[in-house]
C-alpha cells in the first residue's frame, strides 16, 4: 500500500474509534489492531497519539464542511439556505453512529494546557462560523454588512446547543427547537 493510503487508513480508523469511544478511551494498540497495521507502520506516519488526534480532527472537519456547504447551497436561495443548517444537523443526527460534536468531545478529554489540539478545535469552530456568515451574506441582502458576524455567531450557538442537547437527550427536539428559534432571529 502507498504511504498516503496507509496514512489515510490510520486516520479513518482513528476517526471512527475516537468519535465512537472517545480520545482517552482509545489506545494506540486498538488503532493498530483495527487498521490492521504494525506498530512501526503507525509510528512511520504519526509521531504520537496527539498527531493522530490532529489528523482525526482535520479529517472530520474537512468532510463536515464539504458536506455542509454542498447541502446548504443546494437549497433555495434566501432564508431556506440558512435554515438548512438545522436540516443538515437533523440528517447528521439520524445517522446510526451520531455521537455529538467531535470537537467538544475531544476538548473535554484533553488537559487545559494542550494548546495544539485546543487551537485546532478553535480554528475549526471559527471556520464553521465563517461558513455560516458566508451563507448569511449570500442570502440576506437586507442586512447591513456589520450585522452578519453577530448573526452568524448567534446561529452557531443555536447549532452547537442543538448538537449537544440532541446527543444528551438522544432525541431530535433540540434541533427542531433551535431551527424554530433561528426562524424568529431571521424575521
């Protein structure tokens, strides 16, 4: 197998295990076993579990943003594209392996001093807010340009709350209620 293919396999395996079981509950040996590789192979691609975690976060974020943008922009222009944020979350929730937000799960497991992982997560969340802001700017031309960043952060907070609460309650009512609040914000 090529170097890039092996690295991708390790990343995908670790992503599955970290998201399902948590960062701290997933050991290097479990990743090695599930990926079907030797320990030396893993360490040829990643120097530490922390590096694997960064690859996991980046992998999840890349796929999420690609799917998010594709889904939301496929809806009718206007408020529908913004409200599609919650329809996208509803789809994500209905997947059999929904386990909340990979970023929040990970940050809750790392020491406060781990700035490398914390910075990656903060960067991803800022990138997500920027995607929401882009949707707002492209769909709500009645807003003043200085209103878009605040509205994006408000919608982001509704989204993140819906993710956490739907995971906690194992029900989708938080997604529905967050979308309803978003409708009111957009009025």
